[in-house]
C-alpha cells in the first residue's frame, strides 16, 4: 500500500496525539499543512462519522495518499449531549477554551456529581487509494469537574474529569491520555483495519 498518510486536520493538538498513536504503523504521517494543503472544509454532517468522512473525502479529492480524518467532541449529558459535534464551534470557533470551559462549569454549577456525566467521542474516517472507506469510533466516559485543572491536552481537557484517575485528561501526560482516550481507541481500531488492508 501507499506508504504515506495525510491526516486531514487543522487542529495541532489532535495532530500531536495522532502522530504518537500512529507512530508504530511504519508509515509517514503528514498533516494537511505538511502536505501543502490549505483548504477550509465545511463540516455540515449530522454525526461525527459523517463529518470525519466529509473531511477525509475533501482531501482525497486532491491527493493520491491514504487520507484519515478525525471528528470528535464532548457530550455533556446534563446539556442534552451538547456541544457534541459542535464542540469546536461552541460559543464561536475563535472563543478561547478558558471561556468555553468556564461557561460549561457555570452551567453545571449546582449540578450533583451523578448528573455531571460526560464523554469524549471520536470518529476516525479512512479513505484508501483503491476507494475503500472505513470509519471507527472511540469514546471515553468521565464527568465535568468543578474547576479548570491541568495544562496538557487541548480544548475541554481541563474540565473533563476521569474518576478512576482522580484527575482531568489535561493532568495526564499525552501517552497516558492516548491509552484511554476516545482518539486513542478509535485510532487503534483503525490501525487494525489498515494493517489488514495492507496484507
Ligand atoms: O479537550 C479536548 N480533548 C480532546 O481530546 C478532544 N477531542 C475533541 N475535542 C473537542 O472537539 C472539537 C473537535 O472538533 P472537530 O473534530 O471539528 O476538530 P477541529 O475543528 O478542532 O479540527 P479539524 O480536525 O476539524 O480540522 C475540538 O476542537 C475540541 O473542542 C476535544 N477536546
Ligand atoms: Mg473541525
């Protein structure tokens, strides 16, 4: 199989995790920027899988490599699973996460621990040079904490609390986060598919 993967994301935080998780595939992993691609993709799907496919197909249309894409987000049960697929756009794409995270903490300020459940969801899409298309999904269950804690990760990590670790995903080092995260799980499943396709 073609030995190069273009990962169709503009999110540097995702890209760092993806690179580490896919490092044992033995393939060259290029971000869109590294592949010299600069396009704005409209994510108008209604599910994580649809949006991941929209991103992968948009780049596949202009490249002969294997293309992978990630669509992910935070589902807060008390907020009817919002922001969900709108996580990047919640309160505006350019609003700092300190503001977005403070808003979610404020909305949940009187909510009891059992009603603070939340999860990260990640769909990975792959489009291969032979036209085959695959999607995988990973989730990690946790809860919305009571304060912003931790410097690692990106986005909502500082308020996403994992009871079994007693800390937020922003307090885990990247390797530990990747072992348990939505993205880690979805990409491990995709690696299995890609390895089988290579045989
Ligand atoms: O704290 C977090 N830790 C994570 O591990 C994580 N994964 C997803 N998210 C949130 O969900 C949006 C994805 O939206 P999204 O899939 O459209 O990505 P994006 O717009 O950032 O980049 P692109 O890949 O579309 O170019 C992101 O921006 C974040 O707000 C996360 N937050
Ligand atoms: Mg996006």
